C-alpha cells in the first residue's frame, strides 16, 4: 500500500507569518501616518481622549505631541469652544461622520487659520476609534477672498467706466452743441447776410467775425481731439507726449513742472505707451484738480527690465486706505482705473501719500518694444 507524503506546517509558523504581516501592515500605516501632508488626530470614540497625533498637525497647530496626547479634544486651545466641541463629538458618535468645509482654529502663537475638518469612526481590534483629518485651507481661503474682492472691484470699475463713458459723451455733445454749433450758426447767418443785396455794405465786419469764429471752432475741435487721444503719442511716442502733457497740465494752474526721462533706443510697444500715458494723464489730472500743489515732477525710467513711471507732487496728499475703500464702493473711478490699466499691461501700480506731505504715483510696466512692420516685397 502506497502512502502519500503530506507536508504539514507547524502551527507556530503560521502564527509567525501572521505576526510578520501585521508588523509590515503597521509599519506601512505608521509611515503614511507620519508623512501625511494633512493633520491627523486619533481619538478614543467613547471618551474623546487624544490617543495619537501626526507631526504635520503638531507643526500646523504649534503644539508638541506631549501637549496634545491624553487630553480631551475640547480641552486643547484650538478647539477651546468646549460646549460646541462636545456637541459636535456627540453628533459624531451618533452619525459616525462629521465634516466641516471651513473651520476656524487658533494656533499656539495666536494665529488664526482655516481648516477643512473631516472625522469618522471605525473599529480597531474591537475598539471604536475616531480619525480626524485636518487640512489647512488658509491660503486657499485667502486666495478666494482676494478673488472675490477683485471680482467686486472689476464689477465696480465696469459700472463706473460705463458711467464715465456716458459722462464723456454728454460732455462732447455739449461742446459740439454749445460751442461749435453756435459758432457755425453765427457763420451761417453772416454768409446768408452777405448774399443779400445790401450785404456788401457790412462785408468787412462780417468776414472778420466769421474768421474769428472759424479760429474758435478749430481751437475747440483741437482741444476735443487732444482730450480724446493726443496725436503726438502716436506720431512721436511716449516720452514727447508725456513731456507735452506735463507742461500743458502744469500751465493750467501755474504749477512748477519737472520732467525727466531715460532715452529710449526705439519706440515702445503701443499697448505699453498707451497705458503708461493714460496712468500719467489721470495722475496729473488729479494733481491739477485736487492736490493744491506748487510743484509736480514726472519721471520715466528704465530699471531692471521694466519701465517705471513716477508722478510726484507736494500737495495736500490723502489717506490711501480711505480713498481705496471709497473707490471699491464706486465713489471714485480714477484710482481703480489706473490700477487696472497697469495690471492689464502686465505691470503694477502703488500709491504713496501722506496728508499735507504730497503724493507719489508709481507705476511699472514690462519693457516691451514695438515690433517693426514686415517689409513689403514687390512682386
């Protein structure tokens, strides 16, 4: 009778193999626990006592592992609202899952942070354990708040731009009707009178009046065109246009004006020229209207690959924070429009002002040059 060879493993070998697998599993868990990039808090599900905490959470909250272990969740400072924390813990015991999208906490240094808090209950060796995953979302929250504020600012700016556009249209319409329209009417009457049989008797005075009206109309049209867009900016570039506009604005109220500019090897990109000119235009207009200054200076410099514009005055100044708040509420278009123009051109802008000590508007733009038009090829 043949017998089969049966290989029997010793029971102790199976036990050792299971222990080894358990140790490997625990090591993997501990490695994940220690290196996780979110805070992890392990609680006793019945008492709320903190049994374990990972390094990321101690760094986030600023408390040592020793300061946290053994305490109840509601006994540590970040969760110092005892009644609320106890109520939330009861909810967790009942629901086995609690989630907070945005929970404010306070670190040991007194710094306020916002966290995403997720906790659930599970079984470990027959015991109920609570695992709390805590993710710091402070930077994300700050970015969202900035985006919200920026969106609101854009909305205010868009509304104010529409209002400014309508105001400018009314202004131009009034100029055309009241000034140019009336002058053309006088000339029309004079020309019609000259066609009458007796009109030759008043030929000289009527022609002189008509010529004076023509000069006036030409001046009005010239001023309107300059206010809309000075041709010197397109024909000669940013530096001559800024020099001309600085002198023109200073002459309106008798300001002493200074202008300094670094030489430009070639023409700047049209977008940079336009936006830089418009920022300077708004800044100088504000000096004339509001600053009560005696002197104003405009500088155009090339620094570290950027174009820097500075408009300084020695006027009454203003509180930047207060004016910015009013601007965000829609009370002033100028400040926001200057910031947006600089930003849209790839640059930035800042205001420095102190009451009774003058103001500086500093804008910077990327130093981009005009691309020469392609040479035409004759067929």
